[in-house]
C-alpha cells in the first residue's frame, strides 16, 4: 500500500486538493501498478509564516 506525504502551504480550496488527490493517486497507480484504492495520501498544511526559503519567511505579517 503506497503512502504519500504532501506538505502544502495553507490556502488551497477543497476542490484543488480533491483534484490533487485524484492526480497523485493516478500517477502512483500508473507508475507502480498499485491498485488506486490502496493509495493513501496524507496532507500536512502549514501556515505561510511557518514556511521559509533561504532564511526568509514566505508569509505572515512581516511579508
């Protein structure tokens, strides 16, 4: 059973996430042969101010 962990910055709609779930599931099924109903996806959403690139926060009050 494939388990996929995805971390996203908060802000996507439910529709966007549902589309992502379908696309990721299909990609795992197609590339590994795992049955689509056995693919598990875990999404961790983080606040923009808790995400930094190159030492700089990407969101929040100071951006």
